[in-house]
């Protein structure tokens, strides 16, 4: 059932393989992490010939399961030096699943110059020369590919940053309208793709909802039930559909855990100016959209379409991006944020890492905090590959080293996202311990810390955060394997029917009889494989810590420090 | 006996402490590494308030023991993230010992702007404002300090690179003529000093040979015997005194292990042009010196004074520097090498790390191989603190990341020195496993691999290299603690009277009865403390490996790869 497309970039050969039995019931992150674990030498150079780039749709991708279009991208990260999985929406996951492709494995490295494109269609898989696409931004590459291969194709691509093998480069794919803005952004996997000299993968499937189902009727009933569960929850049924993820801006600001001025303060006086509410108002006034689906079949529709003053369109501006370029840099303008976001999308850069890096550069005094035009100027240098442009795209840790900055908010070399660990300590535990490096999506404790979803754990106290993060990390690893958007977790955490309904869909699709226990075991197995890879790559408990300034610099307004003890952090993976 | 000068840069307070019993018989590297081990949290930020800079003369420094003027500088390295000791000649070690100072410990970090100078004299220790020295090169700082405090003082200082906290910054001190060119260069300890905002330490002792001796007659007899031993060996008595360390250029080239063009080839067709023989010829013709002592009482006098065409004087050009800027960059001009060396001395940069970084930048195509003028231009950018200047000074690993280069010759983040590990495999073992990162001085297997000193181990075969490196690392750690120049090892390895005579001097000085076994135990204890620090800092066996390209890219002319198995490397510290 299904196949693996193996692309040898040294020999320029594509082989289509049967899926081994052991991978049959893995998808998304479970599959990328397991293949990386099984095939990549943990100590290899992330940009060398021994690393592999693995791309996989989730277990439910390509079916009518609501919001199941996530695409996982994995490999050894040039940013963290550890295993990496980053996932994104967009249409490629559904297209891949409908072509029967469980994974693409890109390996080796060309010895000579030249760029390539992998074309996947019902006729097979073919590696084509793509020198004409080299140097181009992702918007243009996607446009050219849609002209060349048809406007229904999914285009998985990298921008100039990935070609230059810069450690903040992501892998993007497009939404239904052709916007190359759905990023598997974190961890520099775009640089890995660049190191293989693979500029783009074009996925051309005639269908997107027709992945094989063992029991279609049972599946459809479960999918309908799952859509209802999502509709009924206030976050997935109301908050996200109304204002998208940026509905969080005012909430996190109010909670006093909105990292401002490179993690100096927990509130930003211009938060409302860059909030989801404001975004919706401006977007609609300019003929954009306050709500939008990043892939067909999403019921949450948390994306948006934000027209920029110059006529360009940024779709979407996510909360974490609005934070990275907004409060984090003391920039209170959605238009500046949108411009920086658009540039990152086109350059092929992770917006979070780039925003954190710009914050470190502002901390160093390279440009002033609040100076949006200067930030845009720095970012545009990436197109030219200037030394500064390269620094901006190499991650916060590298920028901190180059500019002698000690206040670098990064764990395992990856920049911290939009929730300060001193006033949302559950997220702090996740940042410190996730095999992915600092990553809010790896165990989103904002749920119980701030939103009171799935219970409540006081965000300012160390107690209970380790258990919270552990449970979330396990559940997340499972969700990341299904192809479901992680946001379904809001509803699943509060509705006892949530998880059984997901399992009902999987069981109906594959003819299996997975239980909730199996699901949690799958989550644990993923984390075990990822931890084992990192262990062999040289990670220790010393890597499972936050930067020291979070332990001695209190965060206003709550004036708390991060005080979850190291010995407790070491208990996160005690299963 | 002796005292520790503890400088609290947060409070701007100097405290002079008695030396605890446990440190009484430690000196140099033994003392810096033990204090760092005992007092510095291994996971702290190297440029943050919790790191400490420790400076210590050796056990024999300040006595008439020949060639005993090495000064050790230690701390947590911003380059490697591990423990670091770097040592240098120059006059400060002898001055410190004659003031009865066993160690200077610089701790804390000022919260406000401003630079400081520590003045040590028979009257005591005083912290003085030094804003007028900020931004100045080391030559000028040393000149000003000698004008201000007298021309006999030792000036321990950092250049602009250290002030900017760049990871390739070293700590320098001056030779008897006032040249600030004796570098504790490796590992970025200059950046640690910069992070403390300590621009310089002025050591003003009325004597340099009068450190207390329990039994002066016995000591003098042993010292005379030791001088004889050094005079009698061909390397310490003839090779080094005639042509300095750069006598190695032709030898290492002939051996086919001279890393050329960023470690692509093992021979350089212009090696003779940049050799010690050529250097002596040019230096003497221009009124310089082919031979020179970096501190009073050195009998090997392996330093030199090389006048540059524009009238500046570079003293000395060492072999590793000539290699780093010569064969490594395919530059065949001693004048270019001298100019780059002079710039590094003035900027306060480690020449090896800077040369390896320039090699990586040439590999990236930033400037062409062989283009000396372009290299000088890049290096001069450090004065301005441009992005490129900062990259040049941040180490090869950071430059590799910024420019997407996979052929980065570095271990634990520190660039490899002047002996290719594929054709001098004993050095490869040392590079891989030393707690210091890639460091030829930590276990100089060139002795038995190439020079046939202390036996012979075939440099091209993996057999015997682990034992060779282990023994040398232990012996080196001991030597590094005595204040003796490591070059005495050439004679000591071949003369059974060597080690007993060193111990006789120590025993006569301290009234002890140390045996050869005690000396080796001291060496082992140092390595144990350093390894334990690194372990707690997060190092694993994955860090004890060479970059992967050395394992699959054969080095001409011998066409060997580095093939000492990982499991054997893990046995280096099995004592």
C-alpha cells in the first residue's frame, strides 16, 4: 500500500519502492522521523552527502477527513544539529497521498553544478533540469511551475535562502490559490533541500480526496462527526475561524507573556495595532480575507489574505509571524510585518527564526528596535547574499555569536517563539526539552497555561509544567503523524469524543483497530526515535535547558523567572 | 605561599586571597583548568556573568629555569563551548610569579559601559578606568601602558576583536622589546576578557628571576643540567634556534601533510617561499632577526623578528601562522603572511583560527584562493566591525555556517592547525579528542609521526596513534603546568634525564619529592578535570570526531583518509 519515492541526487536517479511493512502504519512526522532515525548517520554534516530530506503526508491526508492536509518535512537540522520535523498546510500533502506516495526520500548530493526539479504525477517520477529556476523567489517559482505543469499542482520549493544553504531556510508549498506561503519553516530544512540542489518538487495529482479507504461509509460518518467536534469548540469553531491564529495577540499580551523587545518585557503597548482583530479589519477593508483555508477541506479556516499597501498580497500573517516582526522588534505596524512576512515567504525563510535573529541584531545595536524600514533593508540583503544578508538568514544563535550577544533566546540553536517561558512555563518546558529545539508546536502548553483548554496549570508557577508538557508532546507527536492540523487539539483536549473519532477515521481507512493507548504509544515511539537520534548526534541534558538569562532576568509585568529545576526537566521523557 | 588576585568586575572590586592548600602545587594549565572546573558552571554562557577568566604562571615561572616563561589563560571557551587553556610566552608570566601571584581570577560582568585596566605591582592590585584604551590595537595599548607604567612592565591585553567579543579573539602579552605578539590565542579567551570589560592587565614586578626557591643551590644545578639537555638535542639545540618553528614548513611539506587550499592537498608548490629558511634570509637581509627569545632565559630562542616592507615589524612569524596564511590559502608570499600576522596581533586575533576561517571563506568563493590582498582587505574590516569583519573573527565553524560550507576543518568548533590529520594521524587523534578542540599543542604527535622524536609511528597508518596521542596529551598537560615551553618536550622525549631534571627543579623550588609517576598523575588529573567540565557542558563522544570529509576525501600525495575508528578514539581517556 503506497510507495516511497527515493531520489538519489548523486546519481540523479529516481527509484520508486514498495513501503516496508514497518512503515505501513506511519505517516507524517512518525514516518519522517523514523526514516531519518533509520537511515541518516546522526553525526553527519546536515548539508553533506549523508543527510536525507524526507517528505511525507500524514496518515489521513488525501481523504475527506477535515483539516488533514499537513505535510511533514524531516531531516537532520543544520540549525539544531538534531533531528527535525516541520510541517505545513497547503495542497501538496493531499496531492502526494492521492498519488499513493507515502514518502519522498531525497539523498546524496550532486558533485557538479546545476539545479533540479522532481516531477511527480500519475505517470511516475522524473528528475528534470531546473537551472532556469535557480535564484528565483518562491512566488515566481511556484507561478512558473503552475504555468508549466498546470494550476492544480502542488509546488514544494525553496527560495534563494535555501539555495545558499542558510540555516533559517524553510521548505514551502502553496495554498489552493498558488501562494507559496505554507511553510515547513523551522530548523533549516530548506538548506538541506538546497544542499541536494533540488529546487522544487511538483506534485500533480488528478484528485485530492480519493486516497483509498477500507471502509468508506464508516470513514465518512467519523469524518462528519469530527467536523462537528471542531465546529462545537469555541477555539476551533469560533476564535480561529473569525480572526485566525493572530486572535492570540491580545490574549497573550493580556496574559503578560508576549515577548517584547527581544524578550525584555511581557507586554507590548502596540499589541492591539498588530492583533488579529485589527488584521481582519484592515484585510477586509482592502479587499482581502479575514478567513481562508490553507488547504481544501479545512473547517477551521484560520488563514487570512492580507493585501499590502503596494498591491502585493501576504497570505497569511500568522500570530507567531506577527509577534516575531511585531512585539519582538517593537514594531507596531501590520504593513511592516506583512512586508517582512512576504519577503521571508519569497526568500524561503522561517519567519520565527528570522524575527528572533532580527531581535538579536537589534539587541546588538546593528539597527534600532522599532525600525521597520531598517529591518526590511536588512532582509532584502538576503537576495544579494551579502554577509549581513547571510547572517540574518543563519539563525539567532549564529547572529548572537557574530555580534557577541549573550541574550540570545534559542534552545538547541533554534529561536524561541511567541510565548515567553517565564510567564508561560509549560511552554518553557517544551522549548527546553523538545527534540526539535525551541518549538511551540511541539507541546503547546498555552492551552492549559493561558487558554484554560484541557484544564488549567498556573503559568507563573513551576509546578505541573513538566507533566503538562510531557503529555502534550506525546499527543502532538501522534497528531503530527495523522496529517491533521495541530489545532484540532484544542477541541480534542476538551472533548472526550475527539481522540476516539480520529482513531475511528484511521481505523476505517486502514482496516486497523487502533486504541487511544496505541495512539499514545505511537506518540511515545516517535519521541523515542527522535531522542535516540539526538543522543547519538551528541545531545545531552545540557542541551535541554533554556538560555541562562531566563533564569536570572525577571519578566515584567509578572516579574517571574524560569525556575523549573533541571532535574525536573530531565523527567520529561521518563516514559 | 603565593596569592590569588580575584577581580570582581560586577562590583569593580579586587580581593587578594591566600592560595588554598589544594592549589599550592598547581600552576599554569593545572591551575587554570582546576579553578575553571571548580568555579565555572559548565553550561554557563561563555560571555555571560558566570564565566571566569583565569590567568596563571607555571610552577617554574619566575625562576632561572630555562624557557619557563609560559603564561596560561583559561576559561570556558566561546569558540568550543568547552573548557579552555591557551598559553603563551612573553614576559608577564615571570613578572606575575615574581609578584607572588599564582593566579588572577576575573569574574562577574559590569552592568554599565566603560573599560578597565588591572594594575598589579608590589604595592598591590588596583582596578583603573581605561576608556582611553578602548578600541585601540594591542600594539598601541602596550606602548601606552609601557609609557605610563614603565618599560619593564608586562602588558596582558586584548584588541578590538576581544572588545567585540568575537570568538577567535586571543589574549596577548609582550616580549621583552614591547611587542604585543605573544598570544594565548586559541579558543576565544580574548572575547571572555572583553565580556568582562577588562582591556588590559599591567604586571609591574621589579624582578623576574627571583621567585622563592627552597633550595637555591640544588635548583641552580638542576637548571644548568636542563639547559644542557636542551642544547644537546638537535631540535631544541639546533633546528629551533636556527630557523624557529617555521623550520617545519619544508619538513611537513616533504612529508606530504601540509594542509593546502583548505585541506585539499598535502603539499604546496610554494612551500620553500614561505619556509623558515627563507624567512631567516629575508629577515636578516632587512635588519631583522632570524632568532630571538620571547622571554628572558629562553635557551631555544625560536622566535624571530621579520621587518615588513612598509617598516612595520612582525615578531615573530610562527610556523602555524605561516601555514594558516600561506599554504592553507595558497599564498606564497612571506610579506603577505607577515602583514596578516601583524594585523591579527594588533586586532587581537588567533592567527590559526583566522587563517582557517579565511580558508573557509575562500572555499565559499567569497575571495579567491591565493589572493593575499583580498585577505588583508577582509581582515582590515575587523577594525570597523563590519558584518564581514565579524565573520572573519568568529571562527571557521561560524563562517562555514554563514556561507553554507561543508568542508570546514574544525573539531569542537575550533579550526584545525598546520598538520593534516590524514597523513599525520597521531595529530588527528589529538585534534579529535583533546578537551581543547583541534589543537596541535595538546598532543603533538608530529614528534613520532614525522620527526622521529620519541620513537616512530607510521603517520599514514591508524595503528598506534591512540596510544601515541594519549601519552603525549598526558605529558603535555604536565608540561603546560610547569611554565616550561612545550618545545622542551623534543629533548625530554629523547633524553631519559629530561623529566627527572624538570622534577628536580620543581622539588628544589617547592621542597617536594615529586616522582615521574606523580608528574604523569598530574597530567592525567588535568585531563580528567577538563573532560569532566566538558562532559557537564554537554560534550559527548560525538564531539570527539573529525569532520566527516576527512573520512571520505583522500589527501594527495599519499591519498589516505583518516581511518582511526571511533571506538579507538573513545579509548584515548581510558586511564
